[in-house]
């Protein structure tokens, strides 16, 4: 068999060859662009656990906006976010056609430099607002809009969020052609919503990236394997799809390693041993990339709490966890709070606790 490229992409932010189960989210976003200023999808929050495909979603949104000849500025939240945004807005970064953009002020490189004062937290809302307005003026001449995407929003500094929210709110009020998407871990929602200063973002359209239905996973596996010249049986497809539990990162890992196992035998027919070996490899990678790092920052007692939770197949009432630990509810409540704050566990609608990290329950059961 000739060397072929593995069609699966188990890398962070790696755009999968086949994007599964996100049709509705993408449609919501596109409707926002196409329905004009004031459409709900123009301010969007995308949340989900690690590895559910938030970064991939932002990339797809960027592609859809570019296809409409919009400019796209992609940033990741960390210290200096607003300064980087101002820089990108003024230097024309993210422009489809650099020749059509005339930055109102060349910021880096030209020796003009912004004054310290202009970039101070106090002045930042105004600085950002005028930078956005400048860019929108240039874009308006070709009837195009501006998309800003912010990844890892849960790590954003509050002052940066205030500056961004203020600036965007102003542009929306002025009916300018702008859209913004914030992606991040689910705690970003409670952080944002509890903050009085950022109330404006409460009106944003929220999309939670959840598990992908298994039949869609199976169909996507079938298409991807077969399109790459590998034959695979329906039973093998079902086995592979079921172990992913619909978790996007695991979908890529399982696909990748099964494909690789057959490739190593120089064969284009998947055999059952490839499926078994591939699933095993995928679990090892998932443990190393997700479960082990999550547990690393936790204390022995935190872990005991999690192990007590892992005894049940689904959410556990807090009192049961304490009982299983042989501790008082008060004692258990301390660890419950720590783990909620670390976003390793979450509270369900019924006030029970469940794992917030995919596959952590299974990892703990295997490694007790
Ligand atoms: N809809 C999808 N269908 C198939 N695979 C997907 C899908 N979305 C994401 N993936 C795959 O899942 C993996 C994780 O995606 P991504 O890095 O976008 O997740 P994330 O939510 O940004 O994770 P993190 O919180 O760690 O940043 C990648 O390998 C990607 O190719
Ligand atoms: Mg990401």
C-alpha cells in the first residue's frame, strides 16, 4: 500500500477534515452575519469543556466571515489582550486584501508609537473604541464588516473584558457592521454574568458545545475511513464510535490510532485487532493530554472526593459523596467547593455534582 496521510487530526485547534455535529451553531453564526446589524448571532459566546472544539469553531466562523469578504481578527485572552487588539485594528492585520486598508495610524514599526496614557486601563475603552471605529470606516467603503474572535475567554482580565464590552456595545448602538465571538471554558459564563459592568454581554447568543450524537460520529468515521481508501466494517465503526462518547478530541484520537494501526501493517483493511489497539492508544493519549494534567494541581483530599464521585455512573448527591468518603458533609463541602472552582466538577440542575472533565470518571476507576 502506498503511503497515505492519516485523515484524523488529534491536535488542539486542528481543523478536522469532517466537522461533525456543529451545523446548528454554524447556522446561528451565519444568520448573524447575513441578517444584518442587530441580529442576535452577532455577539456570541461559545463554551464547552476542554477538547469539545471551541477553537475549531472559531476557525470555522472566521472562514465563513472571510467568505463574505469580512476582515477577521483572531485573538487569545491573556495579559495585554486589548493592546494586541488595538495593534491589529490599526495595522490592518486580519484584512483580506491589505491594499484596500489604510490604517488611520501605523502603530508598530513606523516609530509613531502610542502614548502610554492611551494604553492605560483607564483610557483603554476609548482607545479600543476609536481603533474599531477607524477600521470599520475603512471597511464600510467596501460594504464589509469586521469579525473579532477571542479564544480562552475564561483567562481574560476583567479590565480587558470591560474595555471590549464597552467598545462593542458602542459600535452596535451606532449600527456598525461588526460581530464578536468569545470562546472559553464554561466558567467564563458565570464570571461574565455575575459582573455588573459587563451586563451587556448577557444578551449574547450562547452556544454550549456538547457531545456529538453517536450515529453522527459513526457516519463521520465511515465517510472518513472509506474516503481515505480504508475498508472498515459496520461493527468496527460502531465499536469505535461508542468508545468516543461523542467527545470531539476522543473522536480524532480513536480515528487516528485505528487508521494508524492498519497503516503500520501496510494494509488498507481494518481488522478487529487494529480497532482494539487503536482504542487503547487513544485512551493513553487522552489520559496524558486531559486527565493527568487536570489531576496534577489537586491535593490528595481533592482526589479522594473525585474517587468517591467515580463510584457512581452519573451525578452524585453531595451527601452520598461525603458518606462514601466516611466524612461529615461539612468536610466534603470544602472539597466540593475547591473542585467546583477548579472546574473539575460541575453542579447539575438538581444540585448534584458530576464530572466536568470528559473521561475523568473512567480514568479514576482504572487508576484507583
Ligand atoms: N465538530 C468536530 N468534529 C470532529 N472533530 C472535532 C470537532 N470539533 C473539534 N474536533 C477535534 O477535537 C479536538 C479538539 O478541538 P479544539 O482544540 O478546537 O477544542 P477546544 O474546545 O478549543 O479545546 P481547549 O479547551 O483545550 O482549547 C481537535 O483535534 C479537533 O480536530
Ligand atoms: Mg481551544
